[in-house]
């Protein structure tokens, strides 16, 4: 099965804009060989989000990225002026999870309301693009149902929000957290929630 690595810039510098204009696309990609080795050329200095595409395989959730020149383990790849060498990308086969259910809204509101799921840890709100898989949203269906798929295991907050002024900003996430329900997802879970826009009562 062919495996592909994609790198998406988190910091759009002038060099990255130039590279994007030359390629006509955002990000960089390459195919991994049979031993899992890869090489990507033409990367501008900056930080990149790594994603693995492996058809019909559970091995696709990137959990850690590290480079030989850097003693830390991070979830993004930092490329310097001299590039990045001996990069190790750790991929998990943990089954992804689903949140589905109903939203307590009026029938005419279905086209203007979304259900959003985001990490319960506020430290992750500062840079949603960095943890893209853990931030998810869908429009509420006409029958007031919703379904969020391909979520990594973890603790989430789930809320009904308006489409007007919708943005995954720390300010909005802090506001949405006040009306959100908490859901803990284990590998392969399907959680069913009945969502309301009312502030939930404290858990005794």
C-alpha cells in the first residue's frame, strides 16, 4: 500500500508564499519507500504539520515528530535554514472515534448552526491548526442530527454554535466551553450526545 507524507506550513512566511505560488498548492508531499524513509525538497524554513495518508490502514495518526538536531519531541516539524535531517515521525494505529447525536435547536436553525468538538485542554486552544485533527465541526442536519468522525482519542468539549462569525479562535473556544458538554473518547468509540445551548449544570 502506498504511503504518503504531507507537510503543511503553520507559519506562512514570504518564502512559503513564493513556494506556494510556484507549485499552485499549499504544502508539500512525498511518497514513503518500503522501509518508511522519505525526502522532501524545497522546504522554506518554518514549522510544518505532518500528516500521513495510508489507504485502508489504521496507521495514520501522527503522534510525535522529532529531528536528530533537536533534543525535544514535538508534534510539528521545525525546518531551519539548513533543512531538517534524520526526522522521525511516529504514527499511531489507535482507532479513531465518532461523536453523534441531536442538537436542541429550532427546525429553521439547522442551516445556521454547527456542532463543534475541540480539546478540553485549554493549552491546545492557542494554536488549533497545530492539532487539526482534534478540532472538528459539522452543520446540524435538518432533522437536528449531527455526526463528527475521525477524532483521535482524548477529552473533548462539544457545543452548538452559530455559523455567523465562526472561527476557531481562543476567544471563541473559551466562550463555547461555557455551554459545551464534555466527552471522553476511547479508541474506536462512538459517543451519542443530546446537545443543548443552555449552560450545563455542574457535575456533583
